[in-house]
């Protein structure tokens, strides 16, 4: 019998006399201690060392943008539900890209390579984007030194100890978005005017299986955002976490929770959930940045909470 006067201070309640193992596995909390969970916040951060290491091309492999220690996660994670990583593939070498996630979103920073995904294949070049289904055997063989950036929902599957669904019931298929097609589709977007209710000129990536939800995967969204010279995206917030790759912008920066984060080539910026943030282009050329969010969860739950300040 607990002697705590405050329900919030009570320890877990165990079954009294379980008759079997199933009853013995039961646990009980109350309306005070069940919701008295204190987890570290998602850190706002800009990863600079990891892209610098990747561009040195020292060896084939992955370089994680890992904040698991700061979030008290027992597995590699950039945000609670997503992991960003750089991938290096030296010329003539092969990298196994078979990952345990629902999907991973990839961007080619530099190089030329061949990609094999199950029975399909593609030729990759600079500024291509591709979507890999998790659990499907895949590999990248570089024709010349190549560097990639990728974001997957690996931590989500680690958290609930699930495995990717493959085959005809898989939520994600292999999709290739060639660089020249991305340029064309962005030009189409620029052919229309943005209004006060839109977030500037951005290209949103989707796929045949997720077209109805307008996401690239069931839980993740991908957009190529742009800022015209001497312009800014006004302060706003949303309940999804965001992982941003700096593609172009000099000089440009972001404000995240009133902290200035100066951009540098291929840096990865983390925007915590619900954090006030804005993006600024002080240069004379267009700024471009790729943003992956776990927004699919929030759109589905009707809790995205996007607001301009």
C-alpha cells in the first residue's frame, strides 16, 4: 500500500495476486502520475560537422545527425520520429541502403551513381530526389565520388518495435524525381502568384500511393522551399518537427525560437515542434532548402497547427 499523499508521487501499482502470467503483466497508474512524464525537449540545432565530414569523402558509409543523447532516446534519432543522415559512396564502391523504416527520402548532393531497388534501377545525378521503401533490398554503386542526404522514419519503427511492410501492401514504392523534372515543376509553381495564405513558392513532393494525402509517405512530407532575393518567410509554427537541408542561399539564415542559425552549404537544421521560426535570404540569388517534416501524422490527426505570427 502506497503512503504517498499526492497521487502524482505514487509509484506504479502492481496486481495483488495474479492468477497467471497474463495478469502478472498488468500495471496501473492514476490521473496524477500517468501524465507526470518529463521528457527532454527536441533540441533546435544546426548540424555543420556532419556535412563537412561527408564532403571529405574519406570512406563509404553513413554519417548520422544524431541527437538521441539529448532526447534520452535509446536509438539513433534526429527528432523523436525521424533520423537524418549523410551517405558517402566513393567511386567504384557500393553502399547497402536497405534500411529498417517505412521509407527514406534521399537527395543527391554530388556525384553520379547507379541505384538498384529490388527489381528496379535508376541512374542518379546531382540534385535528384528519390524515395526508398523500407525493408526492400537496395544499394548504391558510385560511378564517381558521391554524397547523399537522407531522412527516414527509423526512430518511429524503433519506438514501437515494428517492421516495414513490403510487397503489394507496402505503403511506399520506389520513386525517382530527376533534377531536370524538379526544375520544370518548380518553374510551373513560379508561374503562379503566391498569396497571403501560402508559404511562398514551394514545390511539394508526393507519390502515386500517397497522392490523396498530398504527402510523400504516410507520415512524412517533403517540400523544396524557395526565397526570392532579399526576401523572408515570415515567422510561423507547426506541431510537426522539421529537418531542413540547405541547398542554396548566400547569405541566408533561419531564426528558430529567437536563435539565429546561419546557413552554410549542405547544413542540416532542426526546428523543434511548435517552435516559432522564420527563414531569411539576404543575398542576391534565390535561396533553396529542402524540408522534411513528420507532418503526415499531424495532418491525419487534424492537429497540424500551422500558424503565422
